[in-house]
C-alpha cells in the first residue's frame, strides 16, 4: 500500500502523524504565529496577546503575535487562508470580519469565513453601549426615543462605518422609527469631543470604551446590547429589558486555523483555548476590558459564523450600505 502512494502523499501522511502525536502531547513542538489584523495596542491586539501567553505550552512551545493591519483587517485573514494548514499559523479576529464583511464587500472579499478556516473556538465576547453626553435632556433610553422623534437632525457615531455597532444603531433607528444619521469616525475617541459639544446626539460603541467614562460622569450610557447586564455597569439596562430584544447583540473574538488543519491540531487548540478561558487571571484581565470569556468550541463557533452571517445579511441590505472597494 505504501508503494502505491506517491512520495508527496507519503510525506503528508508522515507529517500528519507527527502533528497528531505532538497535539496529543504537550502541543506543537514549534513556534506558532498568531496573526492579528489590527495595530498594536488596540483591544483586539491586547486580547490576542493575553491568549497567546496562555496558549504557550498547552498548544505550542511558543505563540508569537504578528500584527498585520490593513484593508480593514482583511490582510491578516487573507494571509492565514494562504498559510500551510499545519497548525503553525493562527489568526485572531472579531467575528464580524467573517459575518458582516461578506455583505459589505460582496465583490472583493478574498476569503469565505466558513470554507477557508476552521475555528479553534471563541475566546471572549463583548457588547455595545449607546451613550449620550451627561448634559443631554434624555435621562434614559425611553426619553431619548421621545426626544429624537421631535428633532429634525439626530446624528450619531460608531467606531467605524461598516462595523457591528454601526449596523446595530441602524437597526435601532428603523425599529423605533427614528431618523438617525450616521457619522463615520475612526474610533470612538475622536467622536467624544463632538458628543460633548452637541454636534453628535449619541454614540453606539464598544462597552469597554464607555464604561469608565460613564462611571466618571463624562458620558451617560442609556442601554447596552448584551443579553444581560454587566457587573461593572449595574445601573444600565439591556435593550432586551427595555422591550427591544431584537437589538441584543455581541461580538465574539475567535482564533482560526486555515482550512485543512489536522483534526488533532484543531482539538488541541480547542482544549488550550478552553483551559486559558478558565484561568482566573485571564478572566480578571478580560473583565477590566468589559469582556467575558466565551464558551463556544470549534463546532459551536463554526455554526455561529454561519448563522450570524445569515442574520446580518438582511440588516446590512436594508441600510443600503456598501464599503468602498
């Protein structure tokens, strides 16, 4: 039987056997690179590095974070897709690059989130918060809705055009019959001065960017998209509590392997992510960023990517938004 195999096939079988033995033991006996599609210092980069540290030993001897920013984080995913699927290359990404991007880059997206990658699992999740300035006349979300319906021009910002917070806010605008106008900023920080001066009526952004500002009295968080209240903002209701369950939404970070990665390597990564997420120090570090460890394994994350892609399609189409390509 061995004689019937070509040399390349035989080498492939031997490599797979070696990977399987390594995965069953103490992880891959090599340095693994984890690609991140964002610059150093941002939330994605920080969480990636937190997990890379915890994957050392359990999944591989070393896990080195390699920042590959550009093209709205697509460069890192394209590089991971093209990598040899032997477990030596991972990519850490928000799920929206797999679920929303197919709808906003319909012609130029060079990867398929379900076909070109296999998840090791989800790492953490975070929701979004809708905020106003502390001197805004609306003291809660219901009064904001009433106020907005009396205004001609109600502008709001999100961290980026085409982001999940952008489409959650657009969904909010349509469901509640509000005439909200989106203003694109490069991140939440640049929008804050315009919120303070009244040029913006609100911001839909990541909870982690808003929590400390709310506690300090610099902004007022009216509602969050998480399925339940967060411990650091016990006074802030969820949209579901307010009767708007359709606005419940969270973003998950996930670690992916290129499609074709051997099953033992995928299983080893899944186990290593689960072990990392159970670590008390890691959980405390995520809590400081208003994030929660996720519990989805490889199969569960794959199913979520497919279902979330279907969910966001109609929402994106209703807005008429397409990214510049």
